[in-house]
């Protein structure tokens, strides 16, 4: 089971204290910093020890999105959650495109915070995997559900844990049109989600890694006005 260690980076003292207090109450081991530079230093020093990182988007110096991109380049397994005080869609999309798994818009309640962190923690491997086939083949793809790795035509493809979950879900429902809300509930498992843009951005990221031509996808096909469908 993955460590319940969380790295929190937030430059506003009151918000950082609020996040740290509630995560500790929920049983997480929390390391907190107030700038992007310190977040990267803590990540480097404790690489492999953190399961989840929480980053404020708007910070002086190295902002949260830059920190997110750097961490994601070095670790595909860690869960990343962005905090934003803005409701603008561009901030959410930029954070998700940078490799984040989730976002929380300020202000937020203790229950929402813990539910989001719990959901990401479970999905990146903090909980025991469900019983089922250890190997899944679909066309040129081979998924190893024990090692949580994927190959295409015998070549390894590096996915984040959320991307792996999304690909696994598509393949397990091959040929079935899946609506965005169903995908949200299945992959993110959060009662607080209402913005299905998180699905679109993660599908876009996944297409970049698994499609021969992401601009003209053949495996993850769009069902216009509804969702997506896996076709092999």
C-alpha cells in the first residue's frame, strides 16, 4: 500500500494551515511549504515517499503549474491536486494539461478536501486493487494490472495512474459509448465533481500517448454531445 504522505504547497498561511490540519485529522502525514522552490526541494529529497502533492496555482516565483509539470516529468505515479482561487476554465485546463489529476476551487470545505485527496490516493494505488484479470489485451495494447504498466506493439507507454485507470476503463468497456458523468464517477469517485472538462483534458492527454495520430484518433473515439468510446 502506498504511503499516506502528502506534500502541500500553499503561500497563504491560513489556507495552508486549514489544509494541513484537516489532512492530519484524516490520517495523512503532511509536509507543508509556502513556495514552489521549496516544494520541488521537498519532492526531490523525499522522492518516492509522497503519494499526493497539493499545489496552489498562483504563487510568487515558481507557480503551481510549473511545479506540477516538473514533478510530473519525474514521477508518473504520484497524485497531483491543484488549488485555485479562480473559477476561470483556463486555470483548470492548464493545471490538468500540466499533469494534474484533480483540482479544488477555493473556498472549499474540509469534507471536500479530504474526499478529493482520498479519491486521488485510492486511484494512484493507495488501496488494494480489485480482483480480476492481471493482464488485459486489446488490439495492439497489453495492460498489466499488477504492475500497472501498458505496452503498445510491445513498446512501453508511460502513463500517469489516472491515465492508466482511464485506459483500463475504456478497454474493459470496448465498443460501449460512455458518457462523461459516468466516467467522472468511475475514475474520480468524487461527489463534488460537476465539471466534466476534467474528462476531456485527461482524454486529450491519453490520446497523445496511445494514438498513432492524436488529431485523428482511432482508438478513443468521441461520441459527440455524449462522451467517448473505445474501438479496436
